[in-house]
């Protein structure tokens, strides 16, 4: 059987139809292209029933503002006997053969003759907006708009030894927080694509004079000779070389190896304006701190991926105006309150702040003062 989408978002189908794969009702064969109607089955009931209207409003799904009109389709996928489409509002509709739960609607019926909206996952949560869909022989994969991956049906569907499921289940095994952007299925297998992603920094801040050892965590990172880390702040851009480290660990609770944590390490540069030999730095060329820096990573020195977190550059010299109390016992334990005039931008990064205490030996008088 064949399916086609017009430029106006209308869906047409023709060919074999005895498994319900065309969504045109009970037919054996469709000889010429027939328009497939994509509508919510309960649309008219919900508009007439006040109780159902309140239920509709509590649902995160969008409802067709023009119930007399069909949903427009932007993507269609076909399996052996089932079909899935994504409408222009990022909803997912399915129909056709459901012997192995390949429709994901959790029903026991073998065939669904008309399109049905797929609303909830295996945990009974509302399905998110869908970005992409692909069908295998008896299974279905989708990517939501946040890059998360779901699958259901029968086959190698990415849930370890679980090979059959009649509801969408999120794939978490060895995905390493990846954001998927494309997927492709044949009759028995699926190929998924997730681009390089840089999503975490540690620490999140450092002094303007540089020298901070920075750990950048991401996915699809590799060891190359061209690793570069770029810092963009204000109108300035600075780059430093990076080095790749892969850390493997064992989850003691599950007693199994976990996916390697991929990191890029670098040492932050001096962010302050540097004067040429024999010259002074002009006041107008000095960068005022604190400044937030956008960090990007490149594995080839040409193409860069920006980190999802920013890095705060704070002034190298933070002045402590006062500290109370002025003394404490040798064994420690005194709660010290320090008065520091901080820029409001810094307050969100105080969890990274550390203090070092230096002291000199004092000779105490043998006779106490009264």
C-alpha cells in the first residue's frame, strides 16, 4: 500500500487495505488514491458534554479549533500493516493492524480501521509533542520535541530483553542524556541519530585571571588532536586547547557497567585585557566583571557546539569588608559571618565559593589584661 501527503497537508492512501492500514474503514483494496480523514473520534461528543469539556481542558493535548476540518499531516510512516502520522500540531495518530501492540493504544482489538490519537504512555502520562516517527514490521519509534525516544510493538525496540509492548515506553538504556534528532526503520531494525551535545560544566564559575580547571560533560565526544574550547563574553572571544577523558564506572545497585562519562577538560584563559609590552591597558578596553561566558566545544577546530550552561567570570579580587566574630578557639567550629559587597549576578553561584584562611603564630601575654 502507498501513502502520500499533499502540499496542503492532506493525506491520501491506496493499495492493500484489509488490515486497516489505509484508515478508510473496512475495505479489501483501494484502487485509486482516497483521502484519509484525521479527526478526533470524540470531538463532537466533547463539544456537547460539559463534563467532557472540563476533561479536555485538563489535557495538555491540543484540540482542533475547527472540528469540521481535518487535521493537517506533516509526516507519515508505514509498517507491515499499521500506519502512524504526525499532524501539524505535533500530535500522533495511528491505525491499522494491532496484533502485537504496534499502535501503542493499549487495546486488545486486532485492527483499528480509522485513525486514533495516541494519548498516553505506559506510565499513563500524557504523551508529549512528537517530532519524528518511523515504523518497522510490527513496531513503532518516535522522537518527541525534546529529543527523547519512545518505542512500542514487537521486535528489537530498545528495552533490553523486553521485546513486546502495547504502550509507548521511553528508551533510557544507554542513551546518555542524548537528544535524538532523526530515526530510520526497516522491517527489523532501527537507526537513530543524536548530534554531539555539551550540557554540563563543573565548576560553573572562575576568576577573571583564569587558571580554573574546567570539566565539560557531554555526549558523542571523542578524542582528537584538534579539541578546542571557546569562551565568548562581551565582545571578547578566547580559545584554549582541551583534552578528552572517558570515565567508566559500575552501578553498585544494579551491579552492572554504566555508559562511560565523556568529558573535555581545559584550563580557563586569562579573561582580563592584556597589555602589550611597554604599554598600559586602556580603560575603555578593560572588560568589566562579572561576565557570563558562552562556552563552545570543537573536536575538529572548525565546527563548534555550544554548552547548555554558561560560565560566570567573576572579578579576581573579591573584597571582604568585615568578618564577625573577630576571634575563635583553636579547635575551630566558630561560625564566621563575612560582609562582602557582591554583584547580584554572583549570588546565584555562591555554592561554588570557597574561603581559605591564613594565620600567623602570636605570642600571648602571660598576664591577662583586665
